[in-house]
C-alpha cells in the first residue's frame, strides 16, 4: 500500500471518530442515524481502498455487502420512525 492509501484511510477514520461524537451528543434519533450511515459509508470506502491497495478483489464483495446492509438499516429506520 502506498502512503496515499494510508492517508485516505486515516482521513476516513477521522470522519468515523467525528461520527462517534455525533452519536454521543446527537439531540435526535435522526442525527444518530445519520452518524450510523456515516459509519457505513466510511467502512465501505475503507474496504474499497484496501481492495485497491492490496489488490484483493474479495474485499470488493465485502464492501458491496456492507453497502447493502447500510441501505437496509436506513429503510428500517425510516419505516419505524414514521
């Protein structure tokens, strides 16, 4: 992996850390759900970076599954909230 991949992964991990703060101090359930969506998006992005940097295509499949699960959780939240 190159230094650029590691730098992008660290930036995404920083976004996840900010999301943790939002989950802790979020005033509404919608704020917390948006932070959880941020976790899903950053997780998929990190997996895609790893798949590209390490040249392992199996991580692309795992990223696809995570993206589908993130969409499913959003639909479930919307259905329960309204």
